C-alpha cells in the first residue's frame, strides 16, 4: 500500500522522503526526544542518523508496503516536517503498530493528537485494521496523554530498554470499535 497524504485542520501528513533528512535530523538529535525511545535508536545520535534511518529502514518498508511513514507538516507553513508518525501493518509485540515523535517547539499544542487521529482514521476506516497495539516508555507523560486522548486503553506493563535507562513500557490497545465510538461513527 502506498502511503497516502492525510490532511487535518492544521496538519498535512505526507510520505516522508530522503530530502526530509536534514530538517528531521536537526529536530530529532535531541535527548529529550531520544531518551523515551528504545535503545535501537543510538545516543549520541550520529550526524547521518536520520538519513540512514530513512534510506535503510523507513523508505524500504514503505516501498514493500509494510508500513506508512509520514512527515508531519504544518498546513500553513509548507512542506517542512516537524516530526514523524508511522503505522506498521503487522503488529510487532515489541514495538506495536504505531510510533511517533514531534520536535520540542511543537509539543503541547495538540498536533500529535491531531496526527494520531488522522492515522487512526486511515488504519481503521481505510485499511480495515481491527486493532492497534501502541507503546510508550513508562514515565513518558506526553505520549501517555496522546494515547488517552485518542482512544487507547491501557493493557499492561511490558519490558523494553529505553535510552533513558527505563526498562518498562506501557502497552496500550486501540480497537476499531472503540475508535468508531470516539469518532461517533457507530
């Protein structure tokens, strides 16, 4: 499946490209973001980390139809990305189906909840998925709030090593049925 362009009131989610690497690198190379990610993401973050991730991971998965990876862009400010959000079509019990990050200057303004809502709509209404498994590092209050606002239900604690040294993860589930209730489609 090709990654479609998704639009919200304030955002455009478009397929990420290799040309996004320099802007994303500038925002992502930030301990406050990376500390809550699994240790798969190295710290200190390498100078070519985003380009490598896009070239060797995100773009090939998109090309094979395994995932959609969107650059989150402000609708009124053009194509410059302020973060990423991705949807894996196969549930990975270690990482879940959906992941995201947002540059610090854009946090706490409702952008990520808006992006997640668009991706949930796509996952449940366009792709026909019945369930998403989503996770965050224990103590990542911002990610937890986004999950709570967008229909996720806490399932259990899991284990995953994060850059901060935290080894606990919160495991959440969003079901199509619950999302439809939130969107008042039922």
